[in-house]
């Protein structure tokens, strides 16, 4: 299927996908009720399915990954606390300063490139002193978006989790793209989520649902998060219509993520073969391309050829593959980049 944005090949993000015909039919058929009254059967079915998939007691359907992360931070922390997250973490860069505004905490970015190990965390944790912020929570993002869709090695997660436990810190997993990590590693979502107290996952990224995420944890934490969700205006009514899309995506779009990973690898290969830019072999569906010159003119030249990508730094492009682009379109986009770079050199 040709991607959105009026027939262009849209590789800006995996959030640009549109619901398929079959997904729309599932939405139309959804049984619904008032979810603030706890009466929406489709939402209940989704929450039970997600809790089961992640091996936790309960889940809560929320409008966005941002809300999922913020419910975690609200639940784990108090004002004056400190949160540790990898460099470039979504919760530090792309949530409009919500952690500071809503929870009154500061986020410290640890390590470089998004993934940090236990030694780097140990160095970052402040002393327990009344004049320091209170160390409280560690956030791991898997896969890591700004890190180029990198998968956090499970042994690294285990060592970080061990240190966090010893230090009495909470552990949250920003699993917006946990589905991609599961496909890339062959580990189940349950195994990947096991070390964490709280997890947020998104249905609206690679899985292709139009809206929605879940906050997943113990029954007690989910109950507390429900109150915070209501405070933030996230109590929704006949929202089974959206939960149906998420359920459909979970059952039908997880395995196919391997196709997105293969397409991302192909794009990186074409880029490297051009000899005019570098691209690390991607682990999942995100390709970061380092250019010899400025990114913005390349983004514009590609858009003129019908290919949309994002500038992700002065000399860096981000390309994300997803359910609405075919391998053939990704090949076309890769060749368009090679020819734009050839013309510019
Ligand atoms: C790693 C990560 N976490 C959280 C989010 C937030 O999701 P949303 O856009 O639904 O708020 C995103 C969005 O791209 C993300 O990449």
C-alpha cells in the first residue's frame, strides 16, 4: 500500500500509519460502553490481553505513550526526586517537560547513545543527602528511539535492574516499541518486561493502530495510575472503538514487524553502497544516516522526489519503516537518497 501524505513514501516515523480496512472493520464491530464507569468490554479485553502478554497483573488503556510514561513517573516519584534515563530518552526530550511540570522531578540522562550500563548508572546516582535530589526511578527505553531503534541487550537490563533494586530505585520500561525488540531478539514481551515494576507500550507506532498505549504493572499501581489518568483528562468513554484497533494490531501486526526490520536493513545497505553517507546496520525499524553536509537541504530535495524523512540533528537523517511502506517503496526511497547525495557532491 502506498503511504499517506498524498502518495508520498513517508518514512518520517512509524506513527504515520493509517488503519487498514480490516482494522477499521474491527473498530466498527467493537462492542462499547462507558469506560469511566468500567463498562467497556473491548477495553477490558484489551487490558487483559496486554497484562497477560507482558506477564503483569493489570493494564490500563491510555491515549498516548507520553501519558503511559508520565503515569509511571507520577506513581513512582515525589517532587524533588531524580529519575535516571538513557541519553536522548523520550521522557527527557519529547514530552514537553511533563516530568518536571507534573511530578516535580528532574531527569538525568545517563551514558551516551541511549543505552547505559550499571557502571554508568552507579556513577550518575546522587548521594543520599538532604541537599541532593532523591534518587528514585530508572527508566529504560527499549527499543531506543533517538538511539536509532537500538535494542537494549537483555543482560544489560538485568545488571541495571540489579543495581536499581540494591539502591531501592523503581524501574520503568518505556516500551513504545517493545514489540520490535521482541521480534528482533526472539525474546517474548513477557521476558523483556519481567525486570520492571511498570511498563508502557504503544499500539500506535509499528503496530499501526491509530491511537493508544497501555500502562502495565501490579493491580495496585494500575489503580493509582487510573486516578492520575483521570486527573490528566485521560478518562475516556466509549473508547472500545479504539481498543478494538489496538487488539487487532496486537493479534495481526506483531509478527510482520520483521518485514519492517528487513526493509530498514535494505535502506541502510543502499545508503552505504552509495558511498556518500554512513548508516549503521539497524537492529529494528529505525535507520540513522550520517551525512557529510547539512541534513535540511537533503530532507527538502527528497520531499521534492516524493520521499519524506526526518532531520534528526544538523547532519543526521532518521528513516523509519512501517506497515504502510513496501520493500519496493523503501528501495525507491533509498535510491532517491543516493541520487540526491550524488547531485550534492
Ligand atoms: C520511545 C517512545 N516513548 C514514548 C513515545 C510517546 O508516544 P506518544 O506519541 O503516543 O505520546 C514515543 C513516541 O514516538 C516514543 O518513541
